[in-house]
């Protein structure tokens, strides 16, 4: 996106007309002076909807006059790319404020008046250049702040175009002007020489004058050396004037003290005066040179001015959004406002409006009592549409939607004009005629109290004619009215949506909520009755209504009763849904607890079976050894019978374990490489890495691989490997060995190929881990060293190996590798 500033600075000599503008796409400016071919809103629309009051609020958040001017120049446009680009910039600014807290242009000032002064007067003074220098420094600070944030690429791209006039003028001003705006004595070599010479001569004069004071105390009024008319003088008493040939340069207010130049000092003071003249001339030359250089950079400074104005306007809108909890709606094809608040009403008391238009019905007829909020609702719709197309965030829910409109027209308020001899009704009709002529599919039309200001019957007839004409134009229309024929028309017409402002008849006060689908009533009879108007008089008043008006009123009563019934049912349904949600959450918690309890019970049962198998194995080995050593036949037979019993018990326990493992095992067709599973026998989650031809499954458990049967696998307790990785290693359950065979403390791979040896080493390490054995030896021999190096290299890749190295010389040396497994594995 380009910052189109050329049109605003194409005539640099006319700096008085230069105003802050912003970045644009094609020909549309989106901040500070929007120039566009089509006018979205005429002056009357802007007045009716009080758009300028919104801008005045946003203006308060600008950090300097540049941003204030840019906000003042904001106007709605219809260029979608330009609007979306501006929305993106403001959204980035909101994110910046949420992170960094604030944004300010700091010491940046508007340089356009100084450019004009430089052209008019020919040279600027030192104070003006101090302002210019501060603006240059502030511009560079803004550029640095925004370009260093990669999270805001749009703002960074805009700030990247800031030049601050270029490095040369900054350097030259800084060298010549100090922070107070005074010319530095060493601004140029010539000035440095002149000021140095003046200091020397003045020092000599001051020394001589001090000697004069010391020698003639009777003449001196005050023992000080001062300056009058550019010359160094002393203060003497008025009566001492005749003592010498003094040159009087000034006298005190009382006349008692004279400021004189003693004899013999004239020539040196004349020299100082000449030096002062030369210094002033050099300063004028310096200021003239800097001024010419400043004017040569006019284009760059005006371009920076426009960019800074745009940035300040953008951040002003962002700060407004943060302070008012506002944001941008979706640019769609219909109006769908959710919890929309009128931006000019105190947010603590405003009632949010939710309504839709254009999603099936292009027209809405809004009815309800006076002071019920109809006009405010109309203004809310129109004002939020204007703000959106001027890239000002709106106070509404982020799921709101507004269409891109080419025109917004309104007829709200009293336009009576004495100067033009127009009554209220005439003014309304003149405006409505103009609206009808320009209405099309991309127009939003807001008509307040259509048909009012004249005879009700004639006004209703004209109102119906206007409504029919607007329906033919296919424009988006929202009409508010009190007239019963218009309400009845809206109820019967399939393309018109009815809506009303809710009114509480018990408290005789409006709630300001918009109720879609139900026409409203003026409630005059109800309010009169509540306020004590005689009931018979009310019935008499009702008798004056026509049968059609009474029938329409009855229909409205019926619709209101149905709405209240539906509202009650909806509240009951909401309560039922909330209770159902609570019941569902309770059920899910109980189901989770049940599954965990079930898993815990199965795990405990497996542990018990595991312990039984271990005890049985040890008992069998003891009995077999004893039977081999005992010679008595009876004792041997007794041991063999016990062995037979233990075998039967072991078979039964194996069968029980198989039954438990099959109860909720994963079906074979669900087992695949990469699938997360839970190894029931080890009470640990893992992921399948291999399924062998024999049907066994290899599971990786955070670096530990085990081989098991498919029936040992169930659904994982965690939903993903990511969740598995978050477990605390210190609290992870350690896999336990359930196999009955013993694991040797030494593995011999001598004579095997490298691949064969590494496969056996991998399986052997798995067995050590499962058996909870921490130290072991691997015999690989010395030979050529290939097998030894391969084993050493493989062990170095195993995370669970805390150390490995060759055995001592007396235990095999470099033909044996000793392995130690870490405690945390």
C-alpha cells in the first residue's frame, strides 16, 4: 500500500493549504482529508447523525495538532480496498497499544507554518530551528519505534518512509543551534574566530575597568562592570561627572547613577562594537543558509508531516477503540448489529441494540411510543455505518456485520427553515423527494416519523407511497412511525420486517430494546389509564377510532401476547439447556472417574498375577533343584506333586490374565504404525513403531521400546503424544518386567555381524530396562575394532545410558564395554 501524498504537496509554495492526509489506495485518502469521487454522506446526513461529534471525541486521543487535523478531515468513503487497508492499520495500532501501552509523536510539531514564515521573511531565527530540530528528532524516534516491531508490518512500512528531511540538515542544525535556540559560538570557523577575538578584547577592557574602579573608589556608585548600548561601562555618582571627561551612555531612573565610559577606553570599545557587528552579520548568514537548506527539504518535510498526521490519526482511532471497547465489523452484504451502542451516549446507561436488515428483508418499519428509542436506534444504524466507512472502530460486538454503502441518506429531525419559507412538513418532503431520486441498491435510507407533520390520514397515505417507491428501488431502508396504516402495511407485506421498541406498561417507561418481528404500539390509552384518566373517557376515545384502526390495534395486542409467551418459553428452554449442560458435564466426570477406576483395578489385578508368576517360578526352581538332590522316592514324589499343582495354578492364572487383557483390547484392524496406545501390562502410554509378521507389536515409550502382544494394547489415556511429552518424568510409571525368564548381566555378540550385534544389543537393553537392571557388560571382542566401535557409537545415541566405557584390563579391557543405565529411565 502506498502513501499518496504527492497531490497534497504538489504545490509547495502554498503551504497554508497543506493538511494532514494519510495512506491511500489509488485515489482514496483514509485519514486527514479524504478525497473521493463519490460522496457517501451529504452535509444533512452528517448533521442528522452527528458524525462531527464522534470525530470530536476521537480527536481528543490525538497527540498533536497534526493528528487533530487529520481526524477532523475524516469522511466516509466507498472504496472497499481503502477501507479494509485503513481497518488493518487501526487494528495493528490497537495491538501495539495493548502491548506497549501508549503512542505519541513526542516533540513533533507542525512545520508547515515555519515553511510559510521562511518564504515570507527569508530567514528563520534560532528558536524556530530548535523547533525544527526537535521535530526531526521526534520523527526519527517514531520511525525507530514502529520499524523495530515485526508484529506491525503495515505501521512499520508506513514509518519506514519517514526521512526527517535527511541526515544533512539535521547535522547542520545541530552543529549551529543549541537546545535553547541560540547560535553556537563555534557554528562556523568564521564565527568561532570572531567570538574568540571579542572575548579577548572584552577581557582586556574588563581588566582595565576593574583597575579604574579600584583606583577611583570615590567616584564609583557601584563597583560593577556592565554593558550599555553594546559598550562596557562603569557606574559612577552623578556628582563625579566633572572629575574626568567621561562619555555618558545611560543613567539610572533616579538620576543619581551614571553609566559612563572612562577616557582611554573608546578605541577598544569601538573595536568590540565592530566585532559585534561582524558577529551579527555572520549569524544572519548562518540562519539564512539554514533557512535555504530547510526550504530545499520542504517536500520531504511536508511528506513526513502527512505521514505523521496519518499515524497520529490512526493511533487516535486505536486509542478510542481501546477506551470504548470498540472494534470493526465484517464488511458484508447486510446489516447485522449485535450489542451496538450509540457512541455519543454514556456507555454506563446506554442500552445496546441488536437488529438485522438486508438478510431477506430490505426494509424495516420500527414502531413504538414516543421517547422509546426509535430515533436513537435509527441514528445508531446510520452513525455506525458512517464510522465504519471512515475506518473508525464502532462500539458493537465483533461478530457484527455492515454492508459497503455508496450513499447514506437520512430524514431525521426538524428542518423547518424561515429563510426559505419552508414548514416542517415541506422541509421533510423536499428532502424525501431528493432521497427517492437517488435511492438504489447500495443506499441506506433512514426515515424518522415518516408521514408526520401534516394531517394523519394524508401523511399515512403519502408514507405508504414513499414506502412502496423505496421497495421498488431495492435500497436498505429503516422507517420509524406512529401511524397505524404503515404498521398494518408492514405486517402484511412479505418483504418488510417489523420491529418495535419495547415498553414496560407497568412502570410506564421504555426499555429501549429493539424487538424484531413484532410491531409496536403508541400505548397512549394504556399510559392515560395508568395515570388516572377515567376509564369511560378512554372507551369513548376508542370509539372514535375506525374499525380498521381498532382491528390493527387488536392484532398488535395479540402479537404482543404471543411475543411474551414465546419469550417465557425461550427463557424456560434456556434454563433447560443450562441444566442439561450441567448434567452432561456431571456424566462426563463420572464416566472419566469410572474409566480411571476400572483401569486402576485392572492394573492392580495384573500386578497381583505378575507377583504370583514370579513366586511360582522361584518355587518351581527350588522344588526341581531339591527333587534332583533328594534320593528318597517318597519325598521326590511329594515335590513332583507340588510341581504339578503349581503348573495347574499357573495355567489358570495365565488364562485369567489373558481374559483380562482381551476385555477391552484394541481390534487388530485398528493397530497401525504411528498410532498412540496404552500398554496395559506396563501402565504406560506409547506409540506403535512396528508390527511384525508374527503379529507382535513394538511400542515406543518415550525412547524405550518394548515388544508385546496386540491383546496388551488398549486406547491411550492421553489424546496425543504432545500430552504424553508433558508428563513429569519424575512421576512417570516405570515399566515392570512381567516375563518369567531371568535377564543375564552379560551379552556376548562376538562373531556376529555389526547389524546382527546391534539388534541383539537393542533387545538386550530393553530387557535390562524392563527388569530394572542398572549395570551390565557387552562382550564384543577386540578384532579389527569395527564391532567394538559400532557398539560404542550406538550406546552414545541412547538417552537412557548414563555412562559406558571399556572394562579394566583384568576384566577384558577394550574387548568388553560396561554399561550403566540412568536412574531416571
